[in-house]
């Protein structure tokens, strides 16, 4: 994997995750969706960071959708203030930030 070490930026995406049996965040759920943000070099680095952070919270990353630099999204729509705070935290902590987990208990159609 090649990184441009001079240009990290905040990335945002929608993670689809499956909880492991010992997960306590979304007990008894089959899966969950969560908006994630992280300071990353590129799309591949962002996906790797998200997968590792989810694994640390007893989830497996199933899919990552709409992943792009936050500045690209901000050019098309207003950024929710909660997302802006998470973006700031991503820069300060250099860790993946999670918004609210939205779980489901029945298979998705």
C-alpha cells in the first residue's frame, strides 16, 4: 500500500458492520450501520483504519460506502455540526471516530 505522507485528510464513510458474539454495543443485533471519520492518507488507508477500529470494538467490517474526503462532501452539502465535531476529534486524536450505531435485528432485504 502506498501512502502520500504529506497529505492526510479527514475521510468520512458509512460502515456496515457485523457484531461478534461478545459485542456489547448493539447486543442481539445482526448488524449495524455507523458513520465513521478518520484522518487518512487515501481510501485504502481509511478502510484499513475503520476495519481495525471496528474490530477493536468487536465488530467485523462488512462494507464501507460513500467513503470520500470530508471536504469533498462539504462542497456538496452542509456538514452536520455533530459530524464537524467528530472530524475535529479525528484530527486531534488521530483515531477513528464513530457517530451513532444504527442496528438491525432482522435480515436486510
